[in-house]
C-alpha cells in the first residue's frame, strides 16, 4: 500500500483515531493490500454462527481493559474477551476495528455499554460503519 492508498483508506473509514493510530493498527493486522492500485481487505468468514442474545443498551462509555481472548477478533462481529470485573467483552460491528487488539494487550474502548438478560455487560463499537466517537485502541507506552 502506498501512502496515498493508506490516506484514502483512512479518509474512507472516517474513524475516530488519528491517522498515525489508524496506520499503526492497520499495518500490524496484515489484512489490507493493493494490486495495480486497487485496494482490498481480507476478511474471515466463520461457518458457525454466534449465539444470538438480545442486549439492552445502557449508556455511552469508555473503558480500559486487557484482552484475555482474541480468538474471534477477525470475525463479524469482531469479539474481544476482556479481563474486566464489569464488562466481559468488546464487540465491533465495523470492520475498521476487526483484529484491532491481541491477547494480553491493554486497550481503551469507547462505545455503547449493553447488558444481556442474565446481567453480562459488553461494550459495542460500530453503531454505524464510521462509528463516530467510537473506537478500540491499543494503549501503548508514550501515548
């Protein structure tokens, strides 16, 4: 990917991360490429379907947590199990944040907090494709 193609991808996504943050996250995923100037993304398609639980929206929230399982990080929706006493997972319905974090990493997540009928809470990123104000970012030293 050329610098121009990366900037075009960033502009098209309209994500809430800075260009530098977006580029750092995207390059380490290894899912974007270009052939003869045509960009494409590689996406994982699972044959099994996740359980369909209805969640109730609570509030817009920002949390800091550690990822304890990233097995479904590239799924649709992307799912990150969290080591957090109140929020069990982060879920992203926008491909911008698929594969965004890895097991053992500390992340900051900004999105909608939801609760299942059995009391489990999750934070959702991706109320729209661009998800303004919503994000998942790896918290690195020096930020």
